[in-house]
C-alpha cells in the first residue's frame, strides 16, 4: 500500500525543501521507494 506524505506551507522560508530532502533521504536509506516533487511558484 502506498503512503502519501505532504509538506505544505504558503509562507516562504519555512524549510519545506530541506525537510522533504531529509525525509526522502531517510526513507531511501530504509529501502523505501520515493518520489520527491518540489513545486515553487
């Protein structure tokens, strides 16, 4: 079963990208399949 984890905040400068990268790295180290998508306006 796939899980979807979302990090969202409209305010700039709240470390969304850094948090996503770190979470993705941690999941990849546990042999999880991941897809990171960073959408900035």
